[in-house]
């Protein structure tokens, strides 16, 4: 939004840097770990710093139109501009309320020093008389070609935001009360329409004499007939319609600015919520209510979310269709004009950049000014001129190309110290010079290397190995034999790419888990990976193939499973090997080599009982040559492998009447006894406690007691478990008389 003159404004304004989603691309290949830094697409290039360089939507770098300095007002801001028929350009400035005239020779003169803070609007009639709208006192001054000035119109409104002159009538758009006045040549004014909005930010008059107005805070585009009847051409979802532009075919272009808190939804409000418009005619006041008739119903525009869009360009066709042609989420646009090709030029606060938007909505960064903000465009018979703020200067834009352009790329982070390979680019027209520099700090400083000598296409980068790299590109037109630039050959370049080999960093094993005995891991069937994908070095996830499907768990006697997580800082493909040794041994033995999955189940029956330590080794060999490959390892705690069940000895039964007692001694050679159970005559198993009350040693004694009522043969069966789940059993048969 335009800064309000009555606000507390610092002369140092804050501007937002364009940060879009695309960025420098690091593309992995399988060529010994070689990677590429490639700037591709406009969004990637916009992160750099162009001087005299245009950036197309496809990411081509081209020589920009020349931006020639004409006049420095010495003021902080230029709020308004207009040109008369003699080629004089008038500039309205802030915050000292001055008006400057710049003649066709580029000489600037102070022609009016008002008592106001800001000159917020300018208009000129056919005779070269300039009308000056000021704020915050809301006056319109009349400035003759001879330099005489006087107060022409002084409404009760606080601000004069916009002026338009048409066939002897001056239209005045005001702030605080949102009125449009019609003022005759004698300075007599009357309210043409009271919009009930707060501010009339933009005005223009179409070929029928109707006034087109942009409002704030409703974001309306209104059409007001000479009789004072108002009609809403469009109720936008943004807060403010800041500037309007009328094409020769009747198409209206409108810049909308959004405050993030303005509207929580992109849905347009219901017709009943639209404000009434009061029109004042010569016969009195007439209230006109905007009805539900919607000129946008034939074409549904792409509405931006108000909280996600700062600036938007609307296109209103003569028959009422409305569409969103362009929008930006991180900066604002303040002025618009048409170039000779029908592109809409937008002046922004994005580093003083001018964007060209074609009729399909494709945006090109046309040029970047040395000042922070593009305030206004003004066209005269001498060409197109650009007014800036921070600081307030006037430039001529084109039509010739700049003599040369320089583009400094964003700093690329290879993440590790890297060796640099060849630099290549495509579609070169004109003379191209590229230099590089490298360093190990994120921001280039005195610790970085000097800019290298120019590097030709396909040559190796000569800057020293480092973590960060930046290139500077200079683009010039080819010269003819006479030394002049060749016509119709706009210098350009496309897709700069630098190969690099980062320092290899060893993998990291973040966890190694040993599952309980008897738990086996089985791979879940998944989509097979094309061998071509593996050989290409590309991530299979790009092709929708998941390589991280967790295994399922099943029971398997004697199984011991290992599961781990590992990563590689370079993004290298990893393979794993498992080794083992008994506790006390120094020699590692290979268990399995070159696993690609992150789990393994061991059948422990292949190993003798005892205590073992296992070693997991992760290697990045698949992505590196053998001399560059690195490994990481992790050891388990000592693990007991025991597949032998406890040995059980039974003492002779003792009979006391019909009561029987049998003592069982269980011994395990490797692990402790865990528990025991007893069954009488094949009945259900019942827990049997050790005689000392706790099972905590390799040898335990259990006494089974039973009382049988029937004579004859009876059985007492005991089974004993060790800590590894091995089971031993023993049965005793007794005969009661």
C-alpha cells in the first residue's frame, strides 16, 4: 500500500526480498560421486543480483533495457508523475511536498514547494496546466506552464490520492471519506459519487467519459457514469486497488494490494454485504445499491488467498470477464504501464525491480533499478520513464539495450569442501564472461578467494576447493567491425551448471537394535527397483519406489534379529556387513556382506552356545570409488546365544500314603534357569517355584508334590525354561497300591 503521509514514516523503508520455491539444484549422478550445481528456472536466478540483466520465466539471462539516470530530486520519495505535450515531466515528491519539472533535455527545476508533506497525485490538461493533489491537508493546486501556482480546489476531505483530467473536467479521488469530485475549469467542484469506501486510490477516464476508480479497503473497481451512477465492475478479495491501467481495446488492468489480515478467505462476499454507493447529481443525492448482478460470473478468476498474496494483477476484459493475470506473495507492486508488445510492466519494491507480464501471465524480470522501489511510470514523446523512491530519482527505460549486464549468482553451499569441475552453459548469444570465487564462510568476505580469470564454456573452474562457490557473469553484445552493437541480436545465456565433487564424509549409524530371541524379521514384498534406476544414482523415491518399507516380525526358533538406522551426509547409497566374535576373542568373522536392507535375522543354531559380540559396518562404496569409500561401524553389547535346553535330573519319588514328592534338579550350561512348570497325569501346566523361591542361577532345584486318590499308575511331568526360551522336560511315573 501507499504510505499514508500522516503516519510516522521513517525515511529508511524496509523491503522484502523475493524468495521463491525453486532454488539451485544439486543433481546426483553415479560418476564417482560427482554432483552438479545448476541454476535452472527464473526462481533460481531471481535469488541472485542482476545489474543490467533481464531474467525470463524460463531462466534465460538477457541484456536488459538501458536504465539511464535523468534527474535526482534529492527527495526520499516520488509519489506521482505526469508528462505534458511538450515532453516536460512533472514529479510529485515526499515528505517535503515539492514538485519538480524535468525538461526534454533532462534539466530539473523546482516549480512548486507546497506547505504539504506529500504530493500524492498529478494531472495535466491539454494546455500544459498541471494539477497537484496533496496530503494530508487535501488540496489541489493549479500550476501554469509559466510557473504560477494557486489553490485550485480545496475539499473538506483529508487526502488527495488520485487525479484524472478529461475534456476540461478534473476528477479528484480523495481519502478518509472515499469521494470522487468533478471540478470544472473555474475550480468549482461537486461530489460525483460518495462510495462509502475510505480511499479512492486510483482514477482513470475511459473513452465514454466514465470514471474508473480503485478503492480501499473494499478492493472495489468501480465504473461511474458522467451522471454519477456507480457500478461495481469487480469486488476483489484484496484490500486495495492501488493502480489502474486502460488499454486501447478497453481492457482494464488493476494492481491489487493485500494486507494479510484483510480477508481470511478467498471467497467473494455475498452481494448483500457490498456497501451502498451514493451518487450526487445536479438534482440532489441519489442512493444506488449495488445489486447481485456479477460481471465475473462467466469466467471464474483464480482468486489469491489474501493472507498469501501481497500483490496481484487483474485483467478486466471489455465484456466483463475478470481473471488474475499475475500475483506475488513476498513483495508489492505499485504502478503499471503497457509496453509496445502489449506486456504489462509492473514497478515493485522487490529491490527496485520491473517485471514484464505477457498476456499469458508469464513474468520476466525486465530490469533492476539501483533504488529500492519503483514508484511510477510516465510516458512522453521521448519514451518511457521510471520514477523511483528511496531515493527519488528519474530514469529513462530503453529503448536501447544496456551496454553490458552483470549477474552475481546466489552463493551455493556444497555442504562440504568440494573440488570444482567444469562449468557449462547453453544457448549463448553475444559475449559471455564468467568468473568464479570460493570460500568457506556463508557470506563472501575477505577470506574468500579472488575472482578467477574468465572461464570459457566447458573449461574447469580454477577457484580453490571450498564449501561455497559463486559465479559472476558479464553479458555484452557482439560488436560489428565498426564497433557498434549488432542489431536484433539480444545477448543472452541459459542454464549455467558447475560440476563438483564434495569431500566424502563417512556414514553414520544412529542405532543398532538386537531383538529378543525367537523374533525373526521378514522382508515385506515391495515393488522391485529397476536396475537402471540404481545404476543412475537417482533416488528411487523420485520414481515412487519406497525403499524404507519396515519388515514384519514372525516367530522362529533360534532366531536372533538385528535392526539398524544409518545415513550418509553426502546422500550416498550404503551397503552393510555384519561380523561376529566370541567374547574374549580378537578375531572378527564375517557373517554376511553387502546387505542393502537395514535388518538381518541370524539362525543362531549355526553357532555354538556362548557370548558373542556383533559388529555392523556401513560403507558408501556403491557411490564412491574404492579409494574414496568410507565406513562406519557399531558394536552390540555381548549377546548370549544358547540353543541347548536345560538338563533335568529326577530323584526317586517319596510316597507318604497317597502323597507323592519328587525332587527335580535343572542345570543349564550357558544361561540361567528362568522358570518351571508341572503337569499331573497330562493335566494343565502349573507354575512350579524353585525350592529357594527364585529362579536366578544356572542350577535350580524344584520339588513337585501331588496327592492322588486313585490307585494305579500316575505321572508327574516337569518342564524347565532357560532365559533363551529353551525347554527341557522330565517325567516320573509312580504306582500307588
